[in-house]
């Protein structure tokens, strides 16, 4: 009797104190901080935390955990963050296969998910969800831009990507806009490190351009081997194949490569300049495209948190949708499927002093959405 | 498809095979002599690549880096043998797998702690840069030819070492009967450390040579490790000769499969699908070959004399 009374008093007092304190906004960041893909996750985390730090908002707490690029681990972490950490928003996943394992179940439990990178077609069309936002792009976008660019002067393209969902989305996106002839469409193994066989086919194919989507270490290996092969065909690809996380390791072999992106370090707008200066000051390196996307995701959450309580999901969503931020990318707004509408550019890898970086060449798309938004009914 | 292209692909297969041999030789040597399954072999490959990249960046010379990779991998191997592996010889294989898996994690995170998460830059030496014209109008990268030559040299060196020297005699004796060679007064503990360091140096050499072609990053060793295990299972566990033939078989099968299967399928289905299905089938090909070989010869192509 005494015991249960004590327990009841304790429970009551806890409940009361819980009511009395203002609940801070809690964000769970699941990203890749170990293994081969760690560079991407670290840039994601650092870009995100830069925006949080700059805001000076003490009410926001971010819990970060490493998914080691493993879907099953990401699911476990998400469950833990939702149930025991009681986060309000999840974010940070780099890879589409991990996102597909986490996001649908998180939004089904009433949590918001703001993606900093992964943007599979499956979540942009019919299966779009009011609680799922993407601050980066839709997976196909950068490939579409390269297809459009290839129309200018390339008649026969050799296209290549790893054999997994994002790889297929990539070549589909490229072909959606490219009108010339496809010399060959090659799918390589995920994590493949030797491309001699494919390079030999490129040489024999008679193509006048090569489009590759090989993120991370795969792109480094390909570019180095391609440079040694004596094959002289221009190479192009989506921005993340030639982003700041891999350029130093590719070295001069990347010079002259054309890539598509929503941001490059030479963007001439105040938000971009501030972001670049702050990031370099904080982390002493150039940010990649992943850092920008995560920075914007954090800015979006901060903008909404300033005006609405996250517990009031509808109000918070409405504020997020306004996208009231100064993005380093310039124009940024949300489409009907809560994926970005933004400008996409073509960049070229150049040497700025000793540092390899991307320089903007031209704007390919203005206010570009994605092909799946029309199927999204919210 | 021209003859030159087929020939080029054959050379590519040979080069991949040689690289796998360098990995597999150390692995199979260690298993043959000590009966140890060393999952951390891929980490020693990574140590070699990182040592080469770091020293090459500091000195500006790939060659000094290459020497450093040998020394670093051998030293890491010897150290690991003295501290950890030595306690595992009498344990069963599950304990060995667990302990060496732990070593993978320690090596990976240790490397990340030292060098950071971003891939390092390592380029091939200028003297081996570019491509040469081979007879038949075939252009081929010099560096890949150099890898084939280096692999052939290592294979020959191992053959001489094992069949013609005193150390080799002890290694062979250790393979056939561990207790007996100990009883005959050979310092078996030192022999084990030497063999382990030798295997590690071979992995480090492979890591450095391949690192210049690919990306030097944490976790680079594990995909190669899986292939190396396929190689030694096909070749016969414990057999250097088996490792050589297994490696060449896997290298050529993998390369030719990636090249020919999509083209073959393109005769029947649209090119986009042929690429996708062919690519998937090609990635399974070496495992299918392995299954077929094991069905016919359960102990591999060249089973070691004992066991």
C-alpha cells in the first residue's frame, strides 16, 4: 500500500514537472560515420551542426548515431531514437536503401523525416507522405541535368552506374532528357574497384562522351584508372561523383570533368559565401554538396521551430513547407511532393591554386522539380 | 567485338588475377602452416596502402612508399602475431574468426583515427604512367603491365623460397607436421611469426600497388578479402600453387564474365535489360564457378598434401 502510494506520488510529480517544463525540439541524426562511406556522413553531420551552432538556438538538441551504412543497424537506431530518446524529427541518412528501411516506418509512427540526401523515386511519387520532406533533391535530378547537358554536342554516350536502385534511377534519369544515341548501358557491381573491363569497352564503343554515376571510392578508382588508360573521351557525371569529399583522392585525373550540381563553392550569393567561410573556419576544409544539403535541412527545421511547436505537427509542417531560408543554393522552394524545386547547374573540375574544386559553367535547369510529383496526392 | 578488345580483356583478367594472388598467397600460406583463418588479412592490405600513400605524400616518391608499405605491413603482421594470433593456434576456428574479426574493427577505426575518414591520394609513379602500344594495335596501361610483372616475380620468388631454401623447407615441414618439427628442435614460434609477417608483407605490397589504381580508404580490404577466400577455396586451402591458379581463374572469369555476359544477353533482350541482368549474372559468376569446382573437387583444384 505504502509502496504503491509512493509510486503514484512519484509518477504524479514527474508528470507535473513534465508539463511545467517547455519541451525542447529533439532531432535524431542517423548517418554514416564509419566504413567506406564515412566521408559523406561526416560532411552531412558537420553541415547540419554548423547551421544549428550558427542559430544559437539552445532549445534544439541533436542526437547523432552511426549507421555504418547498414540498413538493419539504421532501423535499430531509428527505433531506439523514437522510443527511448523520444526524438521529434529524424534526419541524416545518406543512402537510399537505408532511407527506405527507416523513413516509411518513422513517418508511420508520426515522426517527421527531413532527408539530407537520399531521395528514392519510391517516396517522391504515389508513396509520398506529409511527414516526409527532402531538402536535397530527388535522386534523378542531377542525372537529368547531365542528360540535358549531353544534348549539347554529344551524339553517342556510353553510360554506366552500379547495379542497385539509385544506379538504375541514375541512368533512367539521364535517358529521360538525353536525346542522342546510347552506345552502351553498363551496370557494374556495387563497391567494384577495378574498371579495366569497362574502360576497354568504352574504348571500343565509339562513344563521343561518357556518363558515369559512381559515388565514393568507386568513382575515385574509375577516374584514376581511366586517366591511365589512354582513352581520350570526355567524362561527365552527377555532382556527388566529383564532390569535395573525393576530389583530393582522385587528384589531377579529375581535371576538366563536367558534373551537375545544385551548388558549387564559387556561387556568388551572400548565403553561399557565409556558408563557405563558416564551414572552412569551423572544420578547416571545403564543404561537399552533402554538407550544403544538410545545412539547408537544419536551416529548414530551425525556421519552422522558430514559428511553430513541433508537437503541433500540422502547424510545423506548414512552416517547413514555406521554406523560409537563405539557401547557399540560391532559389529554393518545396514542390507538391515536398521535394525541392531549385536550379541545377553544370560545373567543371578545376585547380584553384593547389586545391581541386568545382567551378560553375552554366545553368541547365531553372526551377526544376521532379518527374514523380504529379503522382503524389497528399 | 574485335580481337584486340578480347585480348585486352584477357590481359585485364590476368592483371586482376595477379593482384588476387598476392592477397591469396599470404592467406593460404598462413592457413597452410598454422591452420589459422585470418580475417584481418584485408586490414594488412589496407595498412600497406595507407603506409604507401602517407610516405609517398611525405617524400614525393612512390618507390619509398612501396618499401614503407612492405615494412609497415610486415611489422603490423608480426606485432599482431605476437600479441593476439599466438594465443589462437590451439583454439578452434570460431575463436580465430571472432578474434581476427575484432582485429578488422580495431585496424579500421585505428586507421580512421590516424588518417581521418576521407580517402587518401596515391598516384602511380610517373615512370609507369600512361599507356603503351602493344603488338596488334592494342593500347594498354603501363602500370597494369607492371602489376602483372610484379605478380609473376613474387610467384617465382615464393616458389624459390619454399622449394629451395632452408626457411622454405621448415615452412613445408610445418605444413605437414607441426608437432614433429617442433620436436626436431626448430623454433616453431619464431617460424610462425616469420611466416605471418611474410604473408602480411605480401598483402601490404598488394595494397600499395592496387591503392595507386583505386582509392586508399578505410575498409578497402574487405571486398578483396572475400575474393581472396574464394581464390584459396577454389585453389585448395594451404596450397600456393592452388592460390596462383585459383587467382588467375577467378580474375579471368570475372573480367570475361563482366565483358561477355551482357553482350551475349543483348542478342536476346533489349540492351538496357541486358546490361542490368548481365551485370548481375556476371557478379555471381565466380561463385557459380566456385560451387561447380567444389562439387567436382571438394578440396579444391590443388589440395594441400596433409589434412
